């Protein structure tokens, strides 16, 4: 057994990057929290490999990548089904998979869901920035910070041990859809909206705009008779904050969003639904459901 597994990127897909659980303690400096968009799928991939949850995984967005392995190792695939193939043979998700020297792992396009996660058994040998492996999509031009993967990039994972192959319980595997009901709690400016606008927010079925990414999801559909009453003072925002733009359209802020914003915050997605938001893609339908903190 070699002491490391090397992974060469033959094709990077649409937006493929290393992601972990994000950066803590830097938001006051304007650095987004970041991390995997679907943190549950990220965690499950590491659990299947007996890794620490903080180990990074490779996050693929909508259109998957192709990788070639040098050495022996173990992997796990979670999240959206991108039709993964190992040496052109279909390979199962949500289980531990052995890979050998020269194996090629390829992914296609996600049909339901948006992001797929590739975990690798061992310790990743990759550069960190502010104690995190995570690529921040809007900071990729800066020197010294992690970048999205590109063709011919080579990654290395230190192999510590092998484990018996395991499967994730079939009844616990997430099921994805093109229609989403997202639970929210009221935001700081919720009471500034009229009754008609509140009703519009919770009754309307919105559509995810193609102009959506790791910074935020723009939704098509406007609140009824929305008019900006005043300029908002720029205030703190977190992953899951829902702002209403001047045109009355919602934006769900996600992992790489800025840390402050000036649009009114009508609601916040509950933590348990953030991974579901991370699997939404352009054209999906979204409806919001108001819950109380006591119900969570």
C-alpha cells in the first residue's frame, strides 16, 4: 500500500473545488464563512470513510469532473446523482469504494439536485487559508488562497489506514426534487413589510434564477405592490438570510455571501434546511414556510 493517493484532474467540470466546514472568526474582517454548500452531504462522505468531518471534500456543481488516481485508496460519493462511473462502469453512491492505481472516476450532469461531494479516506495535503481548505468563489483572484480546480491539477491525500467498506442507511439517503419547501423564521426587518407583502412572500411559488451561485440564489417572482420605504443601513447577514431587493425579488444568501448587506432582511432559512438550499438549481421552484424556533 502506498502512503498517499494522488488525484489528477482530467476535466474540472463547471465549478469544482475543495470545501470543508468553512472559516470561523473572520466575518468581522469581511471574509465569508464559506464551506460546503450542502454540509450534510459533505459530512456523510467523511463519515463513510471514518474521516474527521473537518476534512475537505471535492464539491462539484451541476456538471461533474473527471479524475485519475495514482495509488490505492478509498472514496465515497454523496449529494446529487451525477451518474458517476469508475473506469466507465456505473458506481454506487453513499458507500465506501476502493480505487486502484490508474482508475478513472468520471461524473456527468446532475438531474435532481445541484452538487455532488467526493470524499477521500485520509488527510488532505493541500494549502489552507485562514485555517480552512475552502475555496471562496468571489475571492479566487487573490494570491495565496485556495482556487477552483482546473485541468491537470494534482491533489494528494495521505493514507493512514483502510477501513471495511460500509454503506449509508438507505432510508437516510436524501431525496432531491425540483420543487422545494424551505422553512424560515422571521428576519430583523420582517415587521416593516405590509400584511399583503408578507402573504405574498409565503403564498407565492418562486423560481430559482440562472443568476445564482455560491454567493446567493436570486429568485424570480416579486412581492405584491412592493415599494422600498427607505434606505437600509448596511447590517450583518449570515448564510440563509433572505433579503428583498428594490424590485421586490428575494435573494437567499449562501455560503460565500458578503458579511453585510443593505437590503431588508425578511426571513432566515432554518439551519436544517440550508443543505437543501445548497442543492437547488436554476429553474427549481421554491415556496417558503414560516416556523417558530420552538418548533425546531
